């Protein structure tokens, strides 16, 4: 099966289900038990996903064998910096290359926005995410904010260059 990654509205049916799955997993891991419907709804409420569209950002959905299996967002912080957010690959699709393709799509989108530095935060228990970022050239950096749940901060400088995937 092959992966495809394409921009999609954060509130499309597939994107909405992926975002719900993302919040279910991160809340369940944080609490050490299955997340309640209320905890998932709390994560989704006013989470800023509406900023993940032009001109402030981008949201992408990855499909494995044609089925929605992953998502990620890019939020432009300033003229030089953007943050990655909601990077999620459904557990049954991890290790198949989708995470790297999500990152590549958002790096190209960042270049299109003129951004040269990507950054993100994650938690200690999200081991797979930390491994994905390190594998793709993101390095741990000092904290650049003090938001709740952030325990590790990463950044990557993007080399200047031509877009390799127009329209991503």
C-alpha cells in the first residue's frame, strides 16, 4: 500500500475523525486510562485548528491505501518561524513511512510561506513522536514557551531551496 499526503480542511469528515483520534490517544496516555468523551471534547474545543489554513497555516491528511490514516498541522508564528502541531499517525500505520511524509509536506508548506525555522513541542510519554522528529532532523532545543503538557521542544532549520512539491 502507498501513502499520499495532501492539504485538507481541518474540519473535513476525515480530518475531524483524525483530530478526535489524536486527542483520544494523547489524553489517554496522559491520564494513564482511556480518555472520556468529555476530555476528548475539551481537547477539541477552541484548539486553534481554525488557524491551520491560509494565510496562517496548513493542515494535511495522509492516506494509506486510500484510507485516512494520519494528519498534521503547520501554524505560522512569524515571518521566519512556524510550529508543527497535531502530528498523528494511527497506531496501526506507524512505521510505514507516513510520519516522514507528513513532515516533508509541512516542510514544503513552510518554505512556501517563507518560513525557515520549524519548531514543536511534545511530551515525554509520546516516545514515537520524539523518535520521528529526531529521525527527520529535528533537534531538541531549550523551551521556547511554558505551555501545559510540553516537556520536550524540537526545532529544525529548513535549507533554502525550490519547492519540490508545488501546491503542498
